[in-house]
């Protein structure tokens, strides 16, 4: 019965070929190479896993204090109880009196003497030899036992087709030149070693994935990824895109620079020059514009849109939330409508008639600038002549969504230019591994007059004090935000909710108008509250994280973040960036509830000490891994399986160099390497 089930359950895990099984590497190991007498196992003491064996002398099911099975084994030295709180009739039969069993677990003192609770059990002959290698423990899913996986992997490692799949084809001279000081095994030896490490293997290096066998596997995986990205870069340069050099006659670009109430900073000038150069090329731009919260990325995007419109093409700006998209819409209207630009607005909350009208002017080309949410990449939206797509807060979209707009905006004639924007800086290691096909521009200075934000960390028990300080703040004519993590009460988290805080603050501050905004409000209700706050008709805005991006109210210079311990690095950094936009000194108060975990304590400490987005992004990467920063968790595709960007950063540069050499000198080997490592995932990595 097991053999019939095994293939289907393994297939569900994607383990349907010898190569897939070979690359399903263990997450840890158990040492079954040593066998102790029962007496030795008892003396080894608690917190130490031990393996021993003996003959079953008693097997009984007890019903007090709860149903459990107690099996007693003995050898020539001592007896030991095995306690099972969950068990099947088949296990009762397996451990019948007189059977010799080998057990592994932690021995501790029980009510009836030394015992193991739920040990691993194998029926063996008394003289069954011990394994020569450590026993692998594999990642598994429900219904798939370690025995099934171990057996399948063992068969796969003996499969003749695997010898070809794992054949050593990387040139020896290249490996020797790039990796002269690394005594790494070949790939087949490395994978065999990781599945069957000898008893004397360095288990610490295996678990930490720093063993030479792991290094070889990690290098090969990174090499495949770098080749894939470099090829995507080369393919993009072969595609045709409309060229947008600077217009000589009077233009939208020139008009925009005249209507702006400020001069571009040196940093904005520099990145605009880089983007301008990209737009003048005849292949599609693929650039990421990074800049901390409030650094002025929007105006650079507006200049890029103006350049596309100067050449008779449409420009589209897409944002992940309606609030952020609407901020862009209002800003662009202010800048472009005086210049005669027709702007279309498209979001999921539009009524059917409004949506249809917007789709019509987009399709017939009357709309020159289109702004909206991911509604822009839905099937019933088609552009007349789209030359530029700007994607804001790009990590908030799934990788597949970015791919979709890239494929949808292309035609047989041309691909449009793409500009991604992010206020979450991409750590260097992440940029090198996942953004190798992106050109990156960084706005590294804030506009003049912007002051640093003082960040304070305060216990929730001082809430009344904070409200008192808030009152004197509002009395000066300034405005403030009060941010909460939840809308409704959760019995589990017991957090103050936005609604409760709104009611409490309305009562505590009768002389001031308090507003409330959260994700469950309709779009028009949200917009009305935000407009009233911007006009200073509301002095204190109680909100959930819907104000995380895009809200620009210069008179709001104080932010209180309630239950700050519940927020991540990037969220707090983004929220904090909503203040400090005017001339007043700005403060962000991080209010936390005790007790604090070590991770939360470190996070709040870092945020108090630094406002450097790159420092915060590096910490965020080490905490959360690349999936969330990339937006890849939304895509369902696996990221790098064996590489840790913090631990293995030094390997990335080696892989980049090797990828360049292989592409230049050994093009015939590139396809083989990609097929071995990526298969269908190669397309995903081009996103």
C-alpha cells in the first residue's frame, strides 16, 4: 500500500524526478551511528538525545490520567519505559512483547522511573549493524513520512540518469581560477555527502550550511540565477522600444519645470539625467528609482512621464493602494492640467460607468497620462500607445504582476520603458542577486528645509502623558497622526483598536477635531477624511496603516504609533516618513506594550537610533529574508533555496564573475546549467 501512495504524495511535493529528489536536501540530521546500553542512555541525562535498544517485556494501555501506551524494554543492564500519548493499534502490534526494538529520544525521569516520550522506534534484530552515515531528516508535508522520502532519495541517488544530470561540466580552468583557495567537492560528491554524511562529519558546519559540500551547491545555484539575470539583461537590450530624446521645441517637460514651486536638488538632477539617458535609447528602460520617504521621487517620475508625452506616447503610473494612487493623481493634476494634459483615473472602486469612460479614453488615446491601482493591468484595459509605465512601491506588487504589465504593454512593434520606484531601499546583497537586470538610481538627499525626525520610545503605561503632550502640540496649531495596528478588537492580541482610540482621543481632546481613517472605509469616505485633514479641518488623524505611503500633510509634524512592537522595520520607517514634511521640528513616538521580545526591543532601539533607510533595510532583510522585500511571497515561486543572502554574500560576487565568463566563453554550457537548476523558474527570475 505504501509503494502505491508514495509516488503521488511525493509528486505533490514536486519530487517527481531523480534530480528533484537529489536536490531535496536535508534540513538536519540524527546521529544513529552510536548505540548505548540502556544504563548508559539513562546516565547521559536529560536534554541529550540517545539511541539504545532492548526487548519488549511489557506493553500496556492505561486510561489514567489519560489514555496512553506504556512499553517497557530491557537489556542486560537496565529497563526503560517508552510513553506514547498518541498511538495506533499497528504500533501496539509493532511493539509486542518479545520483539527487539531500537529507540531514539531523550531520557528523563517519569512517574515509574526513567522514560522516553514518543521516541523514534525501529524493529531490528539484536545484531542489526549501525548505519555508517548520519540519518537525514528532510523537509516533508503532511502524510509523507521520513521513511518514504529517504527511500525515494536513496533510489534517486542510484539512478543512472542522475549521473548525467549531476555531471561535472563547469570548466576546470575556470573553477581553479575563480575558486583557488576553496577545496570544494564536485557537485555529485557534494550532493551525495549532504544526503549521507559520515558519522564523523562536522555536524555544526552541515547545520549552518557552511560545509564545503554546501558551498559547492550554493555556488552552483547562484551561478544559475546570475546567468539567468544577465541573459535577461542582454535580451532586453535586443528588444525595440520608442526612443525619447529631449524635445527641442516647447515641451511638457520644460513646462513642468517652470510650474514646479521648487528647484530640483542635485540628487534629483543626477537621477533624472540617468533616466533621461535611458529614455533616449531604443531598447526598454528597466530602472529602479530608490529614495527615502519624502526625497522627491514623484517629481522625477513626472518628468519621465512628460518626456514620453512629448513624443506622443501615453504614460501610466501604478500604485499598490488607492490612497497612494490618489495622492499621485492629485499631484499630477496640479502640475499637468495647467499644461493641457488630459489625465485619466482608474481604480477598482470606480462605478461601472466611470470605469467604462476611463477605459475608452485610455484605449482611444485621448488620455495622455493614466494613474491608478493594479486595475491598470486588468484584461479589459488596453492602451492606445503606452510608452512609459511607472510602478510605485514596486515590492508591494507580486513579481507576477510586474511581469504581467511588462508583457501586456509590449506589442509586436515595441516594449514600453519601465520605471520602478521604492522608498524601501534595496540592500546591496539583494540588489546583486535579484535585481541584476535592473539599473538602480538613488536619490540620497532630502529637499532643502527638511529636518530630521526625532524618534522616542515610550511605554504604553505612559499613554495619558502622551495624550497630555499631544494636547499642547495641537494647541500650537500643528497637526498629528495616531496610528493603530487593528480596526476591531482581537481576543488574542488584546490591542487598542483604531475605533477605541478614536473614541478615547475625541473625549480627551474636546477642543480639537479628531478624524478616523481605516481600510474598511469606502474610497470616497477615506478621501473626504484625508481632504479634511489636509485642509486642517481635522487636527488629529487616527488611522491604521493605510497612511503608510503617499500622504503628504506638511503641517502634521507629530506621529504616535501605538503597539509599535507589532510593526516591522519598513512599516515604521514608512509611517515615520509621513511627518517631517514641513518647517516644524517633527517627532515620532513609538509606544509599546510590555513584555517586549528581544527582536522587538532590538527593532525599536534601531529605529530610535537611525533614520537611514539602508541600515533599516539591511536589518529588515536579515529578519524577514528576501521574499517579502521582493514581493515574491505573493508570487508562489520559491526563492533561492540554499543561499542565505547575509551569510553567503561573498559567494554572490564569485557567481557573478563565473556567469560573465561562462556567457562569454562557454555559451554551450549555459543552457545545460540553467536547465539543471532552474527549469521553469528561469522566467520568474527575469521579473
